[in-house]
C-alpha cells in the first residue's frame, strides 16, 4: 500500500515537474499579468468608481471600496489563471502537442497524469495569487494575518478551479469550444459572486443562485480573512470550497480518464 502510494505520488510529481519546467522557461510572460491586472483593476475601480462609491457596508461596518474589492480581485485572479491553465493549456497538451501521449509512453499512468495536471493548475493559480497579493499589498490592503490564512487556502481553491476546468478540457471537441465556459460560466461568476458589490444588495433569488457559484465561497473566505476573520465567513468559505471540490474532482478524473485512454 505504501509503495503503491509512493509510486503514484512520484508519477504525479513528474507530470507537475514537467509543467513547472516549461513555466520557468516563460516565467516573465507568466508573471507580468498577475502583477499588472490587480493594479489596473484597483486603479480603475478603486480610484475611479471609488470616487463615486467611497465606502461599502460589509457586515454592518463601513469599509473603503478599494479594501472591499481587493479580496475579490485575488479570488477572481486565482480562478482565471487556474481555469486558463487547465482548459486551454491542458487541451493544447492533450490535442495539439500530444504531450499526454508522450507521457503515457513512460511508466506514468493515466490517473497520475491527470492528477499531475490538476496539481500543476492549482500551483500556477497559487503563484498567480501570491503575485496578486504582492500587488495589493502596495496599496496597503493586505495584512500579515490575512496573508497567512489566504496563502494555504488558495492552494485548495486553485485545486477546485482546476477540477472544474479539466471537466471542460475533457469534453471539448476543439479548442474554440472552450470559449463557451470561459464567457458563459467564468464571466458571470466574476460579475455576480460578490467581487465588486455585496451580495446583500441583490434580490433573494439572485443570492440563492450566487450560493451555487464556486467563486462566491472563495471570495467570502478571502474577504473574511482580510476584513473580519471573526464573522464565520472563513468556515463557510472553506466548507463551500470543499463541497464543490469533491464532485468536481470525481467528475474531472472520470471524464479526462475516458478521454485519455480512448
């Protein structure tokens, strides 16, 4: 049992290592967007919209608009970077580059390959989130206690988004098909998961829908860690993320395994 687990983890690591090595070759182009995007958003919304909406009520207390949206930008950035890696990136390696075929010609199994892809997607989102946190810290909107809670959680959240993304990569017939979840699923989550405004302002039915969006729980955790760790949002965000991760992992593994061994 122990030897089998060790062999499995070794295979997963080798897939993760391969993707990491490719990432390090193009690290400059990979690092610039996570640094620049939050600065642009905070500049446009924090300084622009923030002039019109100076404060937002969060858990009964007034906070600046920039402080309110900063955690949401971290959560959404994590989502987009992970989703992009495990949809377009995974599909390219699977379909165009035939990287999966080459890996499966080695002792690495199909399941090790898939879990390695998921682990790498989560890691890339994690790295992107660290850079986003660094950019947000320049505005004085990130504290050390909040960072200590957000950093480990972002690995779990990244893994959740990786599992969701690989479902679409496994079912896509061509790369253009991935535009459908990118625009019809990721964009609505970005707009209606509480990134830019409190969910309390939406009608009850919309809040119920938002509760079924994975990003909502990630935003809730990161905002709770940043603004008010004592209000229960950390536990709710963690629980919601775990609840979404389990079925997404099961379905993603099943669909991608079926695709890989065809």
